[in-house]
C-alpha cells in the first residue's frame, strides 16, 4: 500500500486539491445521498455513454446516431414504470442531463418523481499517459471541473462519476499510472464534494489480455490501495463517496477461460476486505466485459460469499451499463414502437440485479426462473474501453 500523504503536501502536489475535510450540513447531506444510492437491493443505471460510444452501439443495432434517437432511447429507460423499486440513481451524459421527454418533462424531474437520483459523468475521456507503459492512460477533465460541477448541481444532478482505466499485464499497471490516476480520482472526488455532489470513484482495471485471476487480484489491490490513500490524504469524506471497481476476473483471453461465480466472489471479496475502509457506504461493481447473465450471477455470488465470511460492512451492489441495457436496445431497435415490451424487459433486468445485490437471485438454481437477458451467452466486451486513439467525447 502506498504511504498516506499529509493533506497539506497533497494540495501542493496537485493543483486541484484543497485538502480540507467537509464538515457540518454539507458532509451530512452527502452522506445521506450516498446512503440512498447504496440502499439495500438497489443499484445504479449507468447510461452515461458519450455521443461516440452510444453511437457505436446504436450503429450495431441498426439505428442512426442522432440526438432524437439518443433522447428517445433514454426516455424509454427513464420512464420505465416502477424502475425506482430497483434503481437508486441514473448516471447521465451532459447532453442527456438537459433533455426532456417527448411531452416536455425534464429527465431529471421524471427520475426524481420515481425516487431515482440523477447523476452526471464529469470526465472528458482518456489520453495517453506521459511516461506510462504502452497503452496506459490518464483521464481528462479536471481543468474547469469546479465550475462545471456548479452547473450540474443547478441542472439537478446529485452525484457524479469519473472513470479511470488501468491496463493489466505482468508488468502493468505501472507505478506512474497507478499514482496519476489515484491522485486525479481523489482530486475529482474532492471537487465534487466541495460543490455538493457525491462522487462515484471508478478505477476500472481492464479485462483485456491473458492475465490470470491472481494477477488481476494483485493489480486490483495495488490500485484500490492507492486510490483509498489518495482519497483520505485529499480530504475526501468517505461517508459521502462511492466506489465503482471491476470484479476480480481473469483476462478475457486467459488460458483456461473465465472463472465461475464462486471463484469471482472469493477473489473479489478478499480484495475488498483488505483495502476498503468501512466508512465507505457502498461498492457498486461495473459489469464491463461480462454477459448480462454473468454479471448478475457474479454479483449474487459476491453477496452470498460476503454474508458467509462476514466483515463486509459496505453495500455490494451494481452500477451497470450494458448489463442493464443491451437486451433492451436489441428489442427496441427491432421495433421502436415496442416501448412497453422494452420497458418490461428493462424492469426485469433491474429486478434480477436487485435480487443479486441482496444475494437472493435464484435464476441459476434448479426451479428458478431464467434470466431475462435476450443475449445470455454473449459477452458484452468492447474493444474501445481503453485507449484507442480516440478524441475526447463530444
């Protein structure tokens, strides 16, 4: 684990960090929002795809990447009746935060009426890391973030997300990549809290490659230790913060294939117990690269194992993107008048992941109902999650 730096030293080293801890009413409000987002049996719908990323998915589904199509698709998701039973928050892209339904209701208001908190992706995408290893990145967006966060709060956002990516090989992530991304995640988190937003901290270790699950576990522990160290040293109140890590998985091209849910659960819980302080209210896993059904089964196994071994004080839930959307988009893209069936499917996908967040998913057991996914055997792995020479999202 990297040594803790004093808050005064961190503020000198990083120009965006103040190092002062929040106190009083603001700290209490942030903690309350974080607790709502990490409520038992609820998770987050990550619909914050940039225009370019959602465009690739729409194109694959046979739809044009226009603002109206993007708006209509997100309206379908956000107006799903009963979604608030299972979803505590929705992460939006900047374009979406200011959009409205076809009958003129702002998306933020629609979500709040369902008891769902609106959130916003605030980073500006990846860039090559100077001095890093091949393919290593840092995340753009700290410059001007404080002013932007003020605007997002006025627009109705209550929490935010910043994604860093770290490549895993026998030698990577490099110390430079770990430290730079941990510091930037902490700087982002502190700015968000100063502005009244709960930060979701996402250090995504990429599953691309042939690394073993054991190597991925070691890299996860290295990265998460550094992130926690920087959060504390930067004055981030952990009670008003959430973590969005990858589950501990072998590489997508690893010899011997993937790991079963029990293996994933044991490795993931072991890493979290070693490095995540109990003050953090929730660990909301991403689903990157898993199929919809795998993500649910793995989350369920994590919660069952955590209950069995104990000393897991955080909510262990989900902040899923494609694992809540891929089947829905497939159904809707085939017939854009099929809104009600697509919304029913969206609700069922949210429901099974809610059950998994409680360790009560029975879909993989004898007598249990099948998973609602229309893509059960398909991996949702994408080849543009790390650095591919792309420009910042528009």
